[in-house]
C-alpha cells in the first residue's frame, strides 16, 4: 500500500515539476534591410539598417543584434547587444553606424560593433527569447559563397556598394527567403519614439479602516472644499465621466488553440456595461509587460451592454504567452481600464474578468459575456488516482466479503480486532512492520506537493481577489485624498 502511494505521489510530482514549458515564437517584426560592410573613404562608412516590417510600433529594448566575424560561427563566438532604447514605428528604419556622426546618415546611432569583417561575417537579429528572427551572412571567398551566404568580392567597386534586401512588387521587403543585391547605398534612418512611462501610483497614507471604512468613504461637498485646487481636465474625466467605470477590458486570448494561430486569432475584448453608447474614436489599446505595443482605434463606438473583440490581425497588439497585461487609454491619454497581469497562458485558455476577478477559463467568448470553465486535463493524474481507488473498492466487493472490505478501508486496526473476535481464533493477526521516519517524511512531503498542485487554482483565486480588493481600497483612498 505504501509503495503504491509513493508511486502515485512521484507521478504527480513529475507532472508538476518536470513538465517543460512551451513558448511559441512570434512572427518576426524586424529585419535587416541594408548592410554596408566595406569602408569607403570617399563615401559611406560601415552601417547596419534595420526595418520594422510589422504594422505596429516595436520596442527595440526587447530585441538584440549579434555579430561574429565568420559566416559559420558557433553561438559562443557572437557579440550581442540591445539594438537601441525606444519605439520604432511601423515601416520605419534605424541605422547603426560605425561613424554615427556621418552627415550622410540621418538619425544614425552608434553601432555596438567596432567593425564588420570584409573577409566574412554573420549578423543576426534575436528576440527576447534569444531566437534568431533574421540573419545575413557573407564571405569574400567565391568558392565558399552559397545560399544563404552572400558573396562580397574584394574589388574597388564593392567599397562604395551595400547589400540591399529585395522587395515585392508593392514595395514591401521580402521577409521569407529574401534576395540580396550589391547596389549603391541608400541608407534611411528614422527618429525613435520614447518608451511610454507608466503613471506612478500615488502615495496615500493608510487610514484606520475601523473608524473610517475606505469603501464607504464619500467625497466632501463642494461647499466644504473652497480651498481645494481646481480639477484638471484629466481629473474631471476620472471623477465625472462614466466611461471610466462602464468601459472595461473583459477578456484576452494570448495563446489560441490549434488550428488558430497567434498572429491572427489573439484578441482583446472590450465591454460597455453602461446604458449609453460610448464613442471610442482615438482610444488606444496597449499590450506587453511595458505596454510596448499600441493600437489607436479609428471611427468606432460601443452600444450599451455590447462586447467587441479586437483581433491582433487588426491591432498588432501582440499578447505574450509567458507574461503580459493590457490597458485602454482614452483620446487624452488617461487610463480608462487595465487588466491584471498574467503569467503562463495555456493553449486555448482566455484571461477573463469574471465576478470582478481576473482568472483563466477554457471557454473563450469573443464578443459575448464571459463563461468560467476549468481545465480538467491539468488534474488527469490526480483524477486517475482517485478513480482507480474507487473502482478497486467496487470491483472487489462481494456478498461474502463486503463487510471485511469496507472495514479495511475505514479502520484497518479495528477490522483486525473484530475479525479475531468473531473467528475465536487463538492466533494473532500479523502486525505490519513500523515505517521508518524518513519514509514518513518523504510521503508527507510528496502529499504536500500533491495538495499544492490540486488546490493551486483556489490559492491563485484568493491571491487575485486580494489584489482586486487592494485595488478597490487604493481607488477609494484616491477619492478621499482628492476630496
């Protein structure tokens, strides 16, 4: 019996601890568009041009550029650096130059690499997961040049030429299987935008909840606040505009289940819980741990009680599978709504606001009221163990041994005493050997791990509710302080 218990606990432990986390790579947003490798004293010096080929702004802080002076370099031979600090708008480019002061290179930034090798090298673009999303390799040895390694002849002509990425007929860069040509340099650099700065949380002294409940606190009447400062336009939007309470973010789908894909089927859902239509023209949806992805809503409105899902194919607001959150800003830049931060997004589960609490549900409902359902597959091992025990009790139950089986399950020692008395046997039943203390400690530890895994959702829900209540208390304190 102890051996079976230990085996079951070990299986649960492996399921909890040993299961690898799968992270799906996002579609590439940045590519190398032009690279000048050889220095021309009469023209352009070396530079690397990187272009944002997506339809949304990209935080360059989340991407890296790596270089090695061999087209066949191993990972440990690369020098890696963050591309830059700031946001690069859609369809715009940044230039990393050996000589950033070159007047021919507008808005150029200093390259993290001292020089690019004329004889051969390899450039790579990496995302935050260290995954290569684009690369460019070259060599000056013609016999060694074969796709995808480009040939860079050691001639006078190539000193004034740069490798340029091919484009489609409509002028967009080829992302997959690109072609490259040595042409006259055409570098173009754009100005980066600063990263959005989250609004600081106001510091409010703690109040005694026993004498002045925070939730029931009311604002003072205007006649009692003659010395209060005149509220700004943003403050008016917070205190008087019902949009701040009726317009909500109610659901996110960061990791759609197959055959749906992240690049098309991720969505952010808005809900108008009020009784009036809300014009959301100019509102902004921002996603990411630092809100680096941003989408501005065009001509649109939400009728009373309606739900609307904004898909990533429309907004470009990518939702990470490992961590993230979303917020909604009005046309003046005031934060109207914001989700709780999530950690790991399981495939097909939606991060939904249900009963004032953000929690995971296995039933995504874009454009409809949210429904809470629990992922039963996560408890497969636990449920299997329980069902095996129940089935064993049922199948071994017979008319002649039913009492004995039931007694063994509920109280083993009492059963043995009763059996001895009824049979009037002079022989004592065999006594089990005492368990070693270390065995009991191991079983107790595994049982604790099993209990933690079994009731993990209850614990998470308690934590989320606590955070929600704390948020309500902060809101009430803010209202009291303004009063």
